[in-house]
């Protein structure tokens, strides 16, 4: 492979004249630490507080997916009549459709206007959609509100993990992005609990469940004023003084030399394409992903893991958990559905602790295989539950062992999902090179929501068409294929600075290359993957 030479852009931060930096992937650990010395400085508590604020975007995502489950079984005739299965699929999938559009819009604006502006826009749109739903007395208005909320959810889901990954120190990056996903699961749990509580309020209790969703959007919009722009974005747009101030805020114990080295490292990784990022058309940036095979492999791997997370069928459990438990004969389905959200939250919190310690690849190999086993057993369990395929209602008054085994498998499945692919699918943005990160992350998020649309709009129809056993068997098959993909195509980048991750996919899918890097830079990767939760 031909070696590439980067020349530092003239600025006071690279005035020490870094003449030629070899980026062929053969740089040793000492050189890597020279460029990323600031990574060894203690990160401030402010870095974590910023991550907490941005993670309110995850709460928006989680609350929306959480409340619809209880609303579907408690809304009754509030919209003029009982919702049919097709209408339930419509109002559920419209949010995913809106999120698909919102993710694309956020991706098209994130490089030109920074990371914060799309988040503010998402907050405003989310509040508007919430008001439309809360005040709805027809299916049409409720559906429009669901779509508008989706625009906000998609924008936040696309930008927030990207924003966090660019602000986070390498040693905490996995945990900080994992915290964003834990916020998603907390939102789902909170919404399920409220939904179960308001289910006992006669008539219009569901409106309160929906309306409360505007609160985190308002909080996020207000607190975002206290957060800085991404230093990588500031460097890319030539705002060097402001970028140094952000780095000082994130690493208050760092030296001026360390901050200069970090900024030079960022410059060296992006300067050849910075002008293209600012001036090139978005279409040209999009096409560049498909012209460069290394970039295509990086973006494609991230998108594959994201698609796998959606086609696992997890979101059908979040959207339809109360409906599903009603099908198998439980009298308080919204209450039982809390167990689903609770397991999701607990295991996502577990991943927060282990993701940077054990690495993404090992966690995925274990958890995805576990999901495959659980879905297979769930499919078998459903074959023993008598369900009328026309009405999706259980035809027996007794809840036997198959129903209890099904519930157990669903909860264990959610444990595997939440402690693995649920978060790692979003951490996958670390694969994507800086010059196409916003557009690549847009594709990753669009993959999430387009897959989500397919799953949400077909689940009940699949249950009727190929039986519940067939539907869960299909999702099990997807998980097995995904597990094979992880074995051969998912590299371990734990502890790597973002500037080094780009070299991985220059070597095929980089599994062997990444393993070699981890061995040769074991101490550096260990220091970046571990450490105390807070610095000075």
C-alpha cells in the first residue's frame, strides 16, 4: 500500500513544523502517544456533565418508543374509534419514517452548521409533534404528530452519539456513548411506568403520558447553551482559538503543548479534506464514501451492525410489548411490559461498565449469539400457544408454561440486546473517517430508521401471515447471519484514538490488523480503555 504523507496546515498550533507524518499504519506506540498525549491527561468532570446533557437526546428517543406501547392498548376510542391492526402499524411506523427523514436532514447540516444547531432544531420539532399528538381527536392528526415527533427523534439520534464521540476522551468514549444509550433505555422505562400508571386513569390518561414527553426536549434545548461545539468541527472550520478553549475545558490539567499536539493531530487527520468538507457539495461527499473502499468498508460495517440491531425485532417488543403480552393472555399487559423496559435499562447500565474494559467485538460475539438462542426458544414457545391468526387473540383461558417461557426468553433476550448491540451499534460511528463522519453517521442513522420502519410496519402482519413462531424464527435467522458477520468483519478498536481508527479499514475489514494493533500497543490501548470515571 502506498504511504500517504500529511503536511500540517500553517497555524500557531502546528508552527513547530511537523513536516512529515507517516500514516501508513506502521507508527509505533510512542509516536501515537506523542500525537495524542492529551489523552493521558485527566478529563474534567465537565466532560462528563456535557455528555450527560447531550444524552437527554437519547431520553427523547427512548421516551417516544416507550410510551407508544401503553398508548396502543389504552387509547380506546379517543381518536373516534378503536384502532385496527393496520392503523396501529401506521401510527407506530410513521415515527420511524419521520426519524428517517430527520436523520438525513441532520446529516446534511451537521458539517456546515456544527453539532449543536441540528439538536436545537430537533428539540423544537419534538415539542411541536408532542402537542399535535396530545391534542389529537382523530387518527389523522395523531399520525401527523407521530411523524413530526419522528423528525426530532431522528435528528437527535443521529447527532447526539456523534457529538459525544467527538468530545469524549478516547479512554471514556465507549462509556460516554453507552451512557447516551442508557438514557434511551431509561426513557423507555420511564415511559412504560407512566403509561402503566395512567392506564388506570379513565378516558384520556394516555394524553398525559404523551404530553410529558415534551419536558426532556425543553430541558435539552436550554442546557445545550452551556455545551461547547465539537473541537474537531472547530478545527475543521479554522476556529483554532475556540478549539483550544474547548480542549482546555475538557482537559483542565493538560499542558499547552499537549493541547497543541492534539490540535495538530486533528489537523493532520483532516487537513487534506477540510476544504472539501466546507466547500464541496454534500452529494460529492456522499459519493466519496463509495469511491474509497476503506471508507465504504468502515461505513458499511457500522450500518450492518445497526441494521442487525433493528432486524433483531427488539423494537417490536418496545412498540408492541403490551399488545404482545395481551395476545398471550396476561390481564395487565402494560404492567408486564415494564419488566421489558426494566431489563433493558439494567443491562444497558451494565454495558456502561464493561464496554471499554472488554471491548466491542468480544461483547458482540457473546451477546448476539445469546439473542439468537433466545429468539429460537421464543419461536418454539409460541408454537404451543393457541393464537387466532385473524384477531391475534389467545384462544385459551389458561396461561401455561409456554407463555411463561416466552416471557422469560423475551426478558433474557433484552438483557443480551441491551448489553451488546443496542449500544455498540451507535458506538460504531467511531469507525467513520472525519471527512465523511456527518454524512456517514447520517447513513448509519438512516439505516436504523429505515430498518425500524420495515420492522414496525410489518410485525403484526407477519404474526398473522407466517404465525408468531415464524416471525420470531425469522428474527432468529437474522441474528445468526449477523453473528457470522461479526466473526469475520468487525474489528476491535477499543482504546484507539479516532485519528488512528481510520487506518484499520485500509487493511480489508481490519480484524487481523486491529488485533495486531491491540497487541503492539497493548499498554497504550489499556490506558485509553481504563481509568477512573472522573478526572480532576
